[in-house]
C-alpha cells in the first residue's frame, strides 16, 4: 500500500511538472502573439482599415482559430500523434507574428493575422488533450488553471513590451519584429517539453473505462450555452480600435490596458480552477454574469471605466481559456476528448465569428446597439448553463 501511494504521488508530481513545462511554452507563445494582438486593431487602422474590417478580420480569425480545431482534433484522435500536430501549429503561429513587421497594407496584415489564428487552431486540441491527461491526476480545474495562469503571464508581459516600444519609438513594425525573440524561445521550450514527455497520455493512470459511440446531450447543451457566451464577447481588436477612435486611451496605453486584462485573466484562472474542482460547472454562472458588464464599460466609459471594463473582459477570457475546456474534460470520456475538443471549439469559433461580424456591423452604426447585443447574448447563456449544471449534478 505504501508503495502504491508513493507511485501515485510520483505520478502526480510528474503530471504537475508537465503542466508547468507546457505552461512555460504557452508563456512565451502568449508573450509573442498577445503582444501582437494588443496592437493589431490600431495597426490595421493605420493601414486604412475601417471598424467593420477590423471586427470582421478579428472574427474570421477566431472562426479559423476555433473552427479548424475540429479537423485538428479528429486527426489527433485517429493518429494519436499529438506532438507532431502541436509542433506544426506552433511553427505556423510563431512565424506569422514577426512577419507583420513587413506587411505593406491592411490586406497583407489581415492574412498574417489569420495565419496566426490558424496556427493556434492546429496546435490547441492535441495540446489540450495532453494537458487533460496530466490534469486528471491533479484536478482538471487546477491543471488548466495553472497552465492558463502561466499563459497569461506571457499575455501580460508581451503587451507591456509593445507599449514600451510604442512609447519610446512609436513604431508598430519595430514592435512586431522584436516579438521574433520570444517566438524562437517558444519553439525551443516546446522541443524540451517533447524530449522530457514523449507520451503525456501515460500520465493519466485513472482512465475511465466508459466508452461512447457519440457525444452526449449534456455536451451539446453545454456547447450551446458556451456558444452564446462567445457570440456576445467582443474582440479586443475592436475594443482597442474604439479606444483610439474616441480618444479614451492614448496609443501607448492601449497595450497596457490589454496587459491589465491579461493579469486579471491569469490570476483569476488559478482561483477559478480551484473553485471548479470544488463546486463544478455552477461557478460559470456568476462569472458569466460578472463579465457581461465589460461591454457598457469599454464602449461608453472614459479612461478609468475603460480600464475596469478591460479587467472584466479579461475575467471573461480567463473563463474562456481555463474553465470552459476543463469542463469539457469532465463531460466526455478520455477516448473522445480529441474530437470533443475539436467539435466544441469549432462550433464555439463559428459562434464567435458570427457574433464578431454582427458586432462590427453594429459598431459602425450604433455603439449602444453593440452593448445591447453583447449583454443579451451572454445573459441568454445563463438558463442553458443552469440546465447543464442540474444534469451533471444528477
């Protein structure tokens, strides 16, 4: 019995180390692409793009970034080749960001922004499955929460570096070019993770024997609720575009504002993860209600209210990136997780794109209409999440 306990403790330590190593990979990756995303809205505007174009490009990016995960998830489920697919995605994503420094017009920049999202689409399902195997040993919420917290550390630092460059040099292209450094570090750290943990699926010692031919009704209902949340979640590119357009924040303050959002997201992920492991999916309900307040604050407020709104937007992102994928792992058996993550994030991205397109079109006509749409969609998800919570409790 003592030997078995020791083996379990050793496996949990190994699982935790894997979560930490992949978290460091995500830290440098987010340093790169979130640093870029904090200024792509104003950058597109400087190249002649309109508000509708910025929002549609951002929404299309999310559509590709989530929709293509279905294909990536299915391929990784069939082949069980998690690492090669993950590497391909990271290479595409890390290459696209520094290339923005050479974009000559908004169309070229838009294509590179889309490729950055495509890279994320390729690598996320197999990576999340690998994390889920380790997280099973330490708690799904805690495992995904730790990973997201490290992820958001990079998302905080990248925009701050970009803000520093803009404040002292005022050059978008220099900022994008500088992000080549963390992009290279990301790929080096990913290589180390692959060498240390060639088979992360072996970290899960308590694999459920339950198998199913299809995904359950609870899964699809949960997807419907999450899709409503996604539809009403405005892209930061449009929020940044709005800040610059109305003068709520100066150009160098926009990436700082994004860093505040990422700090809230990362800190919240650790807390949310622990709460999820203790209370389950029910915690999504108050967190969704709270994050709904971001829309009136960012689109109507001045400097202080805009910062608070961005913080609430970051709280919502923490929920999107940590609790939502953790919940999927508890709804479906281990053998269906790759395709489940693919299905889930594909539909999630389609809803995000549709919502972003509507928000962008509404923005060019009425900011109040944008706020109404965002709040309505997110509030509509609450009854659905309540039903899911009750089903899972039975």
